[in-house]
């Protein structure tokens, strides 16, 4: 539910994804990214997925991504420009942070939105306002779950939307692994090593 609600507010509140939206999404092989890719396609978006290794490409293609790139900060913007015919993307969803931030900005069209919602590689450096101007009057936001579930009513509405998406088949939760609660250290080790590709369940 945590991952689903995160996907819900990113796709429907932070940037209202709709038919014709072109988006760049990191971490598509992971829990939140996999949900977002499926849901964004149901909403009519053109989804460019970014993965960290080539072995993840087939799994991400199976989620319906229109294009998949293996992350390389030196070539990412050029590849995105090639895929989009030079138009670049409307919105970038970036949970990586330090390693990807500058490349992400370069993938945006004028007045595009940079959504920085994680920092798995470290916190990005401070951004000069002039940089956003020079790159095309870009928008930048750092959304949080707390700000999007501030009341019980808002939490329940978002949760119901997630459950409705599961019921309709718009998204299919992916369980990558199941661990006994006593093996929680092994679960964390797999997460930290990047071996997981979906949700992990701990069983008492």
C-alpha cells in the first residue's frame, strides 16, 4: 500500500499524467517504479524506463514501457532526445538523486517538471535558480508521502484509488521474494545489493 499510494500521488497529483504525457521513470525494475510504469501506461502516457543494468531490460519491457534505457549519465539526455524526436519529456520521476539529478534536468522539455522523490545514490547538490531558467524555465519539486496523506480522508481516497487500480488490472503488484521474519537481515542485504525486483514480504 505504501508503494501504491506513492505511485498514486506522483502520477495523479504531483504531475497529472494523461494521454499524450511523455515521461522518464527511473527504477522501473523496483517496487514503486513497476507500479508507476503499469499505471502510467493505463493513463495513456509514453513511458521511457531507466534501469541500472542490462539484465533488467526484459522485465521492464514486459511492464509495457515504450522504451528502456540502461542508465548512463553521460548519454541519457542524448538518448531521450533521440527517442522523443528532440522534444524530450514532460516529466522526470527521479528517486536516484545525486548520480542522476543533472542528467535528469537535461532530459526535460522547456517548462518540464523534475520530480525528485528519493535519494538512493545520495542527496543532490543545491540547485541554482538560474540553472532552471537556463534549461528552459523548468519546474522542480520534492514531494513527500506525508504531505499527500495529511488527513485520514485523503489517505483513504488515495488507498481506494490504489485498490481500484489493482481490481481493474491497471496495476499488478509484484512479489519478488518472501523471507521469514528471522531472515530480515538477508532481505535487507538483497535490497541493498540491488538484487530485488519487486516487493519483499516478511512472514512471521
